[in-house]
């Protein structure tokens, strides 16, 4: 809708309509039917794909960070328009101070406990089934090991990632937003400038700029929430330094400690047992929701060895390398590198993770396809149906290995490093992103591969086969790991403005009514993809702003029990 100058006066104004903004705005409006909510969204369906926000971002390291338009989407639903729908829970260790974090774990376990009250509601919004993230909680899954002979210990094989539809929040909730009479959606408006807070920290209005006409209007509200994604929420705060006048200036942590995940493959795993007993693919829970196992490491082990939280999962061999000899993989690889078609099959960042941007030995791929007929076509056709046509989409493609060999994908926490940052350029508008991997990040990934290798060999289950010589591993990781999709840290939670930007209720230090609801508030990145946790934070913030609280501690106790290290030594 088009806002007029006199539209004003809302109880709550939410900036940004990605998963965080939609969950928060809808949940708050439903809980408070007599309060007026405004949901402001920069994008609109009449806008060009290229947009001023993305084109005013400068990425200083394009080897390890995707381009802005690959990292976010604008418009109702935000980046859920292209996200993969992988829902993962943070772990206890992510809330514990460890020497490797250099004093930068500025939240604690009370937040994890608090968030448990809200994960059920979040899971409903994400349509990812019950928020149980351990295999034992799936009623229809037997508790067989991931591969024959695997034993639990410092390495575990029962932690799960769950999958959303994937829910495209814009399409999925447009009707609900329209039906919610106390909720107004204003598309095509950019949140610009907050009023300077009064002596009590209260901010009364926010200036919006109509993207198409550049006309400015003022919106007054009792409370404001920035849910504009990590980059843009950070940029808005960096631009609005007046918000911090009551605390003597901008918090030192604002824009710093930017983290994502290290991600890639440096090894395969060769299991010794029966290949048919390896759980390499998806399982479905009682509600038909897809879930998949991840190797993780016990909290105690990570703590004792001062390592970063990391997940590893079984994957296909590299698609672009025809040595895999799979006709189905070669067919899918050729489809992905075909102009136009490739773009329709996956968003650029995901496509890149599969093809690595390479056009490689096409004749050999065609040879694989010919040798593998008819399965080279029938297998992709069946996958295509499940992945693109059925209502709940198959989240990925994992193929059986008769040799019981799988590539191993790592997804690892990063050290919160001050030098990884978002800063404003000299024009006060451009967002400059500095992002690189630290030596500690890389060393932890290598060490944990060695730990898994040792564990598999000791238990007789299998071993790792590295794709690089040992001395080449650090550079290989630095060359392959590329993020920018999972953005954490730049407006982090802390118990004082000396250490962070928002308090544990997500309220911006120095204000009494401005909040941030973005993964940028997470001080640590853990091994988890951030959006599910962010959804739980959105429900939690909605309840906090409504002054209601729902209790459901049972599931947390269960989670903690499942997360206990089980040693077999
Ligand atoms: C290809 C890809 C795959 C991904 N897969 C996964 C996955 O499987 N699992 C997972 O957990 N995460 C995944 N992510 C990350 C996930 O998409 C984000 O964590 C999530 O979308 C963040 O939600 P958000 O609401 O904070 O921000 P966004 O979804 O980015 O939405 C922010 C909204 O705010 C609007 N906005 C920005 N600035 C302003 C302004 N000044 N005024 C008004 N509006 C503004 C934007 O237009 C946008 O619509 C993926 C990301 C990408 C790019």
C-alpha cells in the first residue's frame, strides 16, 4: 500500500519482510488484535531485479564472499525466495565461552533455554515439523548407525537437520498478512533515519523513503524493530549514529565480528561395512518432513580441545569431475551449466556450490550419460519431480555409492574476528564488507577431519581419504570456502554496550524502544544455518513486546539429554 504523510501512529513498526520480519509482524499482530502494526519492505514486485541497496555494497574478498545479489533477495519474503530451507538448531557449546573465541562469546545459555519456549511456534512458521533435532526423536526412524560399525563417542551421528518446504515466506504468508486487519504492509519503502532518542532513550519516529519516487514520509510508532537482514540492519544502525547519543557514542562492536561458515570438501569417507546399510540420504519424519543426519562432535571434546563447532555430512563426489562415472550426475551437471536452464534449477550461490563455476570435460560427461542409460535420465527425472513439482520439495540430491565412498562436506563455525567487518564508506552510504578466514578457522576444520578419521579407523568403521596433500589443505580450504549467505555477529548481543550492540531482549543499547531481529545479533555462528534460530528469536521478541510468555521447558531437557557426550572409551 502507499503510505501518506498522515498514515502514522503505529504500535509497532517492523522494517524488513524476510522470515524474521514476517514471523514477528504476524505473530505480534495476532497476539495483539487491538494494536496497529506496520511492516515496511524495501522491495516490491514492480522494481527491477538490480537494486540500489545491493549495488552500494562493496565486497573486499570475492573469493570467500558471494556478491550481494547472491546473498540476499529484496521483496516480500526477503531471502527466503531463494533459501534452501535447511533448519538447524544451535548447540549448547555455541553459548559457552572458549579460549578460541578470544572472549567474544557475549551471550550465554540462559538465552538458549529461553528460546526453547518458542521453537515449536517457529517450526510451525517454517513448516519443518516438530523441532526435534535428534534422530531418537523421530518416531519412524530406527536408531541404526549412519554406517555399519559406527559407534557414538567424541563423534556423533544422530544430530539432524530438518527441512522446510522450503517455505517461501512471501508467497506463503501474503494471504495471512492481507487478512490481518491490524497489520499494514508497505512495499517499496526504504527505512532511512530514526529520530534522535530523548533522554529516556525513546525514539518516536522513523523516516521512510519511497523507493520509486524518493519521497520521504515519517512514521511514528511506540516500538521499532529492524528485521532488514544482517547487512541492512547493520547499515541502518551505522548510518543512524544519533541512536547512541545517550551512551556516549556508537558501540565499538557495531559492524565488527562478522561471521559466516567455512564450507567445502577436502576429503571422502570410505566406510568398511555393507554399503546398503549406510544412511546417506534423507529420512522422513511422521509428518513427512525431510531430515538428514550430520556428524558432529561432543561439546566436551570441542571444549577440551579448543576447537570450533563443526558439522560434516555425506555428500556426492564433485559433480564437475566426470571421474565419478555416474550418468545421472553428469546429466544434472550439464543441466546446471546450461545457460538459462541452470539459473532456473538453483539460485546462483547454490549452483556455484555444485558446479564450482567450471565447464569441465563435456565429452567425458556425455560418455557417462551414454554408459549409464537409461538410468542417466530416469533417475534425474524422478528427482526433478520430487524436487520441483511435489508440494514438499526434495531438499537435495544424494546418490547411493555402491563402493560405500562419499564425499564429506564440512560446515564450520568461524572465530568472531574483529577485522571481519561491515563499515560505511566515506559517502556515509556504501557498505564495505571485509571478510576472510582466520588461521584458527582453517586449522580447526583440518583438525576435526583428522579426529573423524581417527575415530572411524579406531572403531573399524572406515577412514578418510584426503583430496589434497596435508600441506596443501589450508590453502585448499581458503580457496574453496565461500559464504555471505549466513551472516552473523555485526550487531551482537551482550550484557553491556561496551561489548555488544543489543541486550539479551534484542533492544539496541542506548534506546528504550528500538530492537534488532536478525542473525546479526548472534555473537557466535556455531555449525548451524542461522534462520531457524532467527525464527525462534522472532517469536520470542514478539512475545516479549507483547509481555506474554509461554512455557515449554520439556523439550529443552530432552535436547540437552541428547546432546550429552557419550564416550565408549
Ligand atoms: C541461496 C541461499 C540459500 C540459503 N539457504 C539457507 C538454509 O538452507 N538455511 C538457513 O538457515 N539459511 C539459509 N540462507 C540464509 C537465509 O536466507 C537468511 O538467514 C534469512 O533469509 C534471513 O532472514 P531475515 O528476515 O533476517 O532477512 P532477509 O530474508 O534478507 O529479509 C530482509 C528483508 O528486509 C528488506 N530490507 C532491507 N533493507 C531495508 C530497508 N532499509 N528498508 C526496508 N526494508 C529493507 C529486504 O528487502 C528483505 O526483504 C540462505 C541464503 C541464501 C542466499
